[in-house]
């Protein structure tokens, strides 16, 4: 009976069948198909119901999708089809109780039940397009003769995404000018965005370069290394660009791209600590990572919540320990010199005041990671616990953002309160989340949409600064 009812809609032959993962990726996806039918198999509703209790991003997306569908009920029957403002309709599809055709895949799997509903509609004469973020589900649909597409609200070409800089080879003599004349030509010939960088590089020496940030209206600002009170310096042009963005107080959103070893997380942590502890511009630094495992997730890690988070945050801890140790090296050397002088004075006069270990620790700079957490200057959190908050006067760093959807990134950015800065870092070529790829992950989409805004800057870090073995592993394995 239900199948007859669906088939009777001859006025609109085309129907888009949405997989559950589409609504998980974008709960409002049902509104993106103007002028056509959108079908939601009943199995999709069952899966939304199963996932809605989760405290994860998937659970939140499912709850939002359910709320949107509930609001549509006030306009009509989801069984008959609800008219949308864009000229399309949304309806729930049911499998008939009998006359189910032979099907080559196991029907105890929800994905296969969705494909069965799509196949039956096709056999009734409808033009069916199956929309899914699941590559294997799309392969199965194609094997069944069903047209299938990925759901991509906005697609960013892997070869054309915004890197945040352009490189131009010039004669070395030109680099001596305060503002080389070629900058005006570049601004005229190339569509530069606000806060995009131009790297003028010597034609015969890659290490001889100057960098300029585009301000608009053919104006540029020369980039200089920021005054860092700790023994750290950029190792290449892209790292200098990153530090310029991270230390710029007028830029509130920064995206850092790059493969492992390029320094994304390290540079963000370095700038955040310096801004909090030395410049006193922010009350504290908040660091968060999505709980997206390479193997088992955080629930399998030993210990209570804090111990689990410690294990999950180990890459951040490693970078933090290196920064705090190096930051302490200069004052520690000064303390040791003072102790040495005190010892000489005591040996000469028979008395004197040296500095003990406790004093040297006090003079040793910024303390340990545990000290920073205890003193309220550092907060390490899972992204799950940032929902529903407003975060003012903090330097916010979100790592591994390539594993988040655009909807999730939007939720995070809208949490940023007055006086805060947010840094999104990740490697869009290394994604651990199902249904996301280079063109659809939140890091790339956010960078593309904010491109040209005066409060935004981005940089792609292309050079690995880890060991030769690490770099070879990234290239060969």
C-alpha cells in the first residue's frame, strides 16, 4: 500500500534518498534540495533514534535533525510529504510488508535496507538519486544500478584550496628595497585576499627571502619576526607567516594547515603561552582536540576522565613540556650564574648567599604544565565539553580540526567570546573520521569561507622540520 502511494507521485519523478550519515554530517541537509522530493527511509529515523542518546557530535546532530523533522510535522504529514519553502517536499518512506524483491545484500544491515527502498522506488519508475557520505554504500548503490552522489554542500578543489600565501622568485637585489616595486604588480595581476602573504624569494637562494602581508588597496606590511622572550625562532618562511598571524592581536581566527612535523601545534602553543604569560593579553589558554581515535576511542583508555584526557592529549603535553623546558633555560642559566657568583663571594669572604634548588625553580620561568593547569593559566579539554559555552578572554587552540564537520566547526567558532582568539590546526590530507574528506572537512571549509575577512588569516605549512626519517616516512608510507 505504501509502495503504491509513493509511486502515485508521478508529478515529480525525481527523488533524492538521503542516507543517515548525511543528516549526521549536516542536520539541515533536507532543505538543500530545491524543487524536488527528498525521501527519508524509515530506517534512517530508527538510526537517528539509536544515536540521539550519545553525548558525541553524532548524537547532537541526530537530535537536531529530529527537532527539524518534528517542526515540519506542523506543516503536514511526513507520510504524505511536507511542502518546503524551496519548492521541494520531504517524506518518510516505508518498505511494504510483502512483495519484497530479491536483494543481493544482507537485509539485517540498516544500510542495505535503505538501498532496498531506493531500489523499489526505481523499479516503480522513479528517478532515484541516492545521497550518502559512505563510499561503500555508494559502491553498492551503483552495483544495483542506482544513481548515487556524495553530499557536498561546498566543494573545495584539492589543488586550489586557500594556502594563505603566494611565492614569487625575484632578483636578490630587489629584496634590499623597503617595499619592492613588484608588490604593486602582484596586487594588480593576482586577486590577493586581505591578510594573504607574498613571499619574495631570491632566484638563486631559497633561504634569502622577504615576506609581506597584503592589507588591501595595493598596500602591504613587511613581516618581521615577533619579539619572543624565549629561545625559539621560525625555521622557514611559512613558520614566520604563522607566527605573524598568531601574534597579531587584530586577527581573531587563524587556520593552520600542514602535514605532520611542520610545526602547526607547536607554533600555536608557543604563541598562546607567550600571549597569556608574558604579554598578559588573555586570561588563559584553552587547548582542545576532537575525540576521534586512530584505533579505539577514549573510552578504552585506562583511568578516570582526567587520566583519559591526559592520554588523549599526549601530543599537546609533549609540545608543552618542550616549550616550558626551553622557556626556563634562560632564567635557569641566569640563576646558576648568580649562584656561581655567590659561591665565589662566599669562598672569598667565608660567607655568602647562594641559590638553592627551590630558588632556581622559582627563577626557572613559567613552570610545568601541571603548574599552569593548577594556576588556571592552561585548560586542556575534549571538544565535547565546549558545547553551549561562551569563552571570553582566552587564547583557544583546536587541534586536529580536519576531523570535524563544517557544522561542528561553526559551533566551536560561535563559542568564541569577547576578547578571545581561536586557532584551528590540522592536516586535511590525514582524516580519521568516516564520511569526511579533503573537500568536505570543517578546517578546509572554514578557511575557504572566511577568506578575505580582515579578522582572519591562514597559512599552509609545507616543510616538515622533524627528522629525516620522519619526513621520509610521511612521503613513502
